[in-house]
C-alpha cells in the first residue's frame, strides 16, 4: 500500500475512528487511545503511542498516517495575533489561512473551511478570489492541531492554548457540510479537544437548508453574517440572499434555537461600511428586523483591502449605530480590529492561491469603470 492510499487518522470523527478500528479487526477502545494521542498529546507518529501494542503500532504504520496540512508561514502581530498560511492538498495554489486571537484568558482560533469561497460577498477579500476546493476534515481540524502545537508540546493537563474556535475563516462552512461537522465534533469531544458547545461557533452567510440539517447533527453556537437590514441591500452585499432572503434565514435561525437543549442566542455579524449600511436608518431597521429573535449583535467596522471599493465608518458613526441598538435593548459589541499589520483582520483573509475565476481582476475593472 502506498503512502497516498494511507488513511489519515487526523480527520476521522470519533464515530468514524471506531468504525475504522473495527474494520481492521481491532476493539473500539483502540480508537479512544489513538484519538487521545493525536488530539490531546499531539502525536505525529504511531511509535509515540506507548500504551498501544507494538504489533498494532506496526500495523497502523503500514496502513495509516497522521498528516496535518503543511505550514507555509507563521506571522505574529504586534498585538499577539498569530496567522498561519497553510498549504492543503492540490499543490502550490491551494492555501488557506488560520488566525489565533489572544484576549486575556481567551484565545480564539478562526478556522477556514474552503480554499476561497463561492458566495462572492462584495466586501470580503476571500470572496473576490473565487472558489477552489473544499477542505477535508483533516485539513480543518489540522488548523486547531497546528495552533495548539505552535506553543510547544501538547499537555492535556495544562492550560488551554485555544479556548474558542470560530468557523469564520476562508469559505462558507455550510457549503462543506460533512467535513466541517466531523471537525467540529472532534473539537468538542472529551477525548479530543473538549471544547464547550458554547465555545465552538459556526458562522454562515445564510445557506438556509443546511441550517436545518446542522441542528440535527450538532449543537454548536451559530452566527449569521447578516450585514444588511433589508433584502434589497443584502442582495448587493451578500448575493446568496437572492436565493434565501432574510425572512427565510431568520426563520431557520429560530428553528435552530428552538431545537437546542439549552437556551442560546444567535450572534448577528454586521460589517459596517461607510455610507453603505452604517446610517441611523439602517440601525433602526435592523432593530425592528431582529426584535423577535434571541440574539446579540457584533458590529464589525470594515477592514480595508486593495480595490474593495468600501471605506471604514468613523468611530463616531459606529458608536451612534451601536447606541441606537443598545437603547432598544440589544447586547451590542464592536469588534476590535486585531492583526491588521499581518492582514489577519476580519474580511482580509485571502490565502496565497491563484484566482482561477479572475474574479479579483473583474472587481478592479469594475471599480475603474465606476470611477
């Protein structure tokens, strides 16, 4: 059996890992042993697994591997934010980015799910590059593995080096459903990373049918990239809204909350762009729109990137927008820009891959015409 045919155990969910060991004639408890070695102790080879018999280790060496995606570079911001460019399967142009944001006792890892993105949101640098491929579960959970190991040897008894994971990196997670669900299951499993369901968040631009599927498979926290208080504006900013308009999206969000076992809220993400969606009329419209949904609102001042065509709102305008919503009883936070000196801020992730659709060049040409 060649290396390319080996089973990569890094990306197997707990259930699939049990199925694998049973398929090779081993007891299911072996899956637990190996899972702990990989995800809690950071084992990179089977030889390290000292409580696994030599015979089984030799067998696993022949048919399996533990292979994380390749690290192309790691950059550390002046504010402590870390960004990795990670090469996935498929060669030089299949790179994604992951970002770790420290904040006191918290360390939030922003994880990518696709190389590029097909949804073409007008204000996102990733969207302007087009879509290349979905990541495998190993490539998704591998970002968590890489981030934790960047601090040194893994120690399951030590302090958590990653306390929160947000599926908010490159790509639309619900367009890569099965690998994303498998990876998030590992994030929350007691024999892997053991994160609370409240500390793993999936962010979607509004793939409505998959929200209904998601609540049948997991109970992670849900965030929605809304960015507009009405369909006309959202159609321009988030084109998937033409297929699944706001009313359908909010109905799916309510269904998700109703089917969780505990009381939770939806996080509404709202990227503010000067003169586009940041006016007081937008704030009041947003307040009315969300009045029946248990939610909190996260305002994200736009992070500029070349040829975007958008500007960041003033601090005063952002505060006015926030105050209108807060006065109406909403919990409203303003996301602090982190890692912008290494292009790690929200909306800036683009990765070192080829724009196969020439979408970014089309945007530049459109901006030149409009100017």
